[in-house]
C-alpha cells in the first residue's frame, strides 16, 4: 500500500493533521494501536485556546464544540482566603472553550470516516524504515496480517511512549526534561457545576482545580504525591480535602456528588529536539509534554499540525521544501513559550515541600502582583488564550 503521508497515532494531532491534509487534497493513512472505542472513551480534560477553536471551526469539525462546549471568558485564582477573576476577554479580546479531548477525537474520527479516510485501528508491531530517504515506509501487523505502507512522509503523532521519537537517530536528539515532585489526583463527579468558570486554587495544603465537564459532570483535581494510590482515598477523605483547599469565607461551597472515576497523573515538562529527521516529523506529545496547569497540551498538538499541514501543502502544490525544513524551528518557538508558561503556572500555584519560608512569601507576593497589576494579568491572559 502507498500513501502520501503516513501518520502514526490517532490522537488529536494525528487525526487533525489527516483531516487538514484531506481538505488540501493530500492523501494520508492513520495507524493506531488502540481500538476506536478505546480512543473515544479515554477521558482527558480539554481547554481549547482561541486559535484551536478557530482551526476546528474553519475545518468544519467545530459544530459540537460550539453547541456542547463551555465558552469561558475568564477564570478565577483563589489564594489567601479570596478569589480573584482574570477577565480573559476584557484583557485580550479572546476566550477559551472547555471541551474534552475525547470529544474532539470523536468529531475528528467521524469527519475522517465521512470522507472515507483510511483509519486503521488495533495495529501492532509498528516499525519505521528508511526515514532518511525519499521513500520511507512503515511495517505493522493488522488483523493478523503483516503489512507494509510506503509513503512520501511519516508523521509521528504517537505520544511520549510511541515508536516515532526513538526512531530518530540518537546523536541528533537532545531531550530536555523536568519531572515534578507532585502529581494531580483527579476525579469525575456527577453533580451540577460548582462554578461557571475554572477555579485555580493555591493553598498551603496544595493546589486544587475546579473544572466543569458538562451541566451534570464536574472534573476536580488536587495536588498529591505522584506515588500515592487512589485506594488510599475514600470519597469522604477526598471531599474533606477539596473543601479545605477550595472554600474561603465568602459563602461559596463546592458541590458534591457521586464520584465515578479516580486517577493520579504524574507531571513533567519535556521537549525533544530535533522534531524532524529526513522524512520523519514529530508532532504533539511525541515531541513535547507540558504539565496540565497551563492547559497547553492539546493546543500545542494543534499548533504543530497547523504548521505541518501548511508545509506539506507547500511541498505538494508548489514543490517548496523551505517550510518543511524550518518545521522544528517554527514549532519550537511556540513550544518553548508554552513550556515556560506551564512551568510558571505550576510554580505559581503548587506547594513545594522543600520551599523555604522566604520562597513561600515570594510565591504569595507574585500571586498578589498578578491579580493587582493589569500588565501582569494581561500577560497571564495572553498566554492562557494563546495570543501569540
């Protein structure tokens, strides 16, 4: 089998790239190790920047996002017993939409299948070949048969643990990483929303976050030991911790409900360079990871494939190689900016066990600076909505 672009991974990056290429008349095949049911049921948070919203709308897959997603014009920072609103729209003219990642995946899968795109699920033993030639290939197993896919380009959108990044020559790769000494304990709750907007809370016991998933489901997080076990946390213990970290003296109360999912996620910052070699290009989590505090993960994937789709269009329509050659440089400008913002938000809002009393006071002073300075609040808002 032959295609113009072989895409490894059916997450947001791989599916959106395939859809954008289709709109430009470029063929692709998407290979995914999981089943369709699995990728559509893997529940992950989703905060879409203005630019990501625009791309989904312009490419014709934004209808459900507009009708079911929650458009937010601001969020709240809670610390020192008070909450402070960051008005995103007033400060930047832009907004964000809370729309879960698996819902974006559903929309993109439906669009690709409606266009008779080739999506192969439950493939295994994926290997990349001849990536430094003009005829790269992918071998894999599908439906019990060995398969060979010839392509002009291979795009690795298969995440941090996929095969694409390790296929890059080691001597050309440089990895940058920070693993944080804490994680997030996340729960999904059947209840009405506790807040119309997200609440980011800094507390001496640790960070907490209130996010609405739908009119009947809340997504709540609190900072925890990444090595902890969800079985150590009864529902009563979870609610007691969240109430303590989130409630102040203003009468606002967190709404409880039936907890139907618990999980602990570790937190890391990670970037690999280069993001390309020969005819292999990396996008999304295969190339970079951000802690979820800044809500940048899916948006960075969207940014990568926007650049790639334009570069591939230039190649096929005009025979130009310059944008493909500049992909890593162009993508990393945004990646490092988002890495910085995510690191900064994480440092601003989390409790560090080794922080001195001086460092704790500096953290509080910085929070006060953010909410009392229009310049600082604007910088936060611009980064949050992706206005760069």
